[in-house]
């Protein structure tokens, strides 16, 4: 049996919505702290570096908000590319992921 066959035979593990929400809120708090630290360091760093860091933090905050919306409408954990379940392991590492690894690589 191949790894893919074994994976498809086992239903994907899912975290309770409450746990997912806590993880996403923790991610949001971390990014807001990061954004605050970047803004406080404005006099000490180059404008280009600050712009990149600020844009990155804001992009992730937007992704977290979208993940919270998916959680509310029942589509959290479903790949936006192929419609398959996003593996629980991926969501543990990146709780705001909207695509499985394959679809994410194809869209990059």
C-alpha cells in the first residue's frame, strides 16, 4: 500500500472548532505584537525593511481573518484549490492555511 493510499484510507483528524479558534487567535495576537514591535523600531531600521515586515504581518493577519471566516461558515480545513481536506498536520503548523501543499505549490 502506498503512503497516499494509506492516507486516503484514514479520515483526516480534525481539531474541535474551539481549539482551532484559540490557535488562530494566538496567531493573530502574535502578529499584532510583531506589527507593534516593527512600528516601535521605526527609527532604528531602514524604511524598506519596515515596509516588508509590516506588509508581511498584515498579510498574515488577513489570512487569519479569512481562516476565522472559514471556521464560521464550515469550510475550515477544506482546500480552496481542489476541495480535499487539508491534512491536520499542515493545519497544526499553519492554522490559517487555505490550500493543501500540492495546490499551494501549484499556485506559487
